[in-house]
C-alpha cells in the first residue's frame, strides 16, 4: 500500500467551508505517481503510457482545511492491459472519502491498449 499526505490549501475550500469535491480526484491522481513511475520511469510526458478509463469517488465525510489528509492507495486488480487503483482519504483518524481508478496501459502512437509486462506486473503486485 502507498501512503502520501496532502495538506489542504485554503483555495481548495468552497463556499460551504469544506474541501471542494473536485479536489479529491486530484489528490488521488497525485497519490498514483509511484504507480505511474512503474510504467514510465521519470514520468516523461513525451513517453506517457497510462490513461484513465474510469474513476469514482464516494464522499463519506466533510474534509476541512487546516488538517492533513492521508491518501492510501493499493492495487485492487491487475488485468492483461489494465489495473485498478483503490484510494482512501483519511483525516484526523476518520475515513472521509474513497474511490477507485481503472487505468489502461496505452500506446499513444498506435492508439491502442498494450499488455502489461511481467516486470510491471511484479511492481503492481507489490502494491496490492
């Protein structure tokens, strides 16, 4: 499992005084950086090879500015060309959001999915 800490910024709050719902998907994407590194060491944008197929977020409790949020990420499933990341957001010991992202290993030149390699699979399995 991967863990990273996000510090909610004042600009991420909304008129209701909590972190806006558009922020959590960005935090989850930030938490996937080590996963992207498995597919594209150095994360060179000219060689990008992972795309988002689907994501969902369940908002469980309000998230507030002034308190760190821990994002926990694990790989829930590995297919032949795709994998699923599951995320949880925790603030002050409480689960405040959870979600998942289906990611596709993708060849942008050929515009098609590609098979996850054995080395990549091992890296993903370590995160399950």
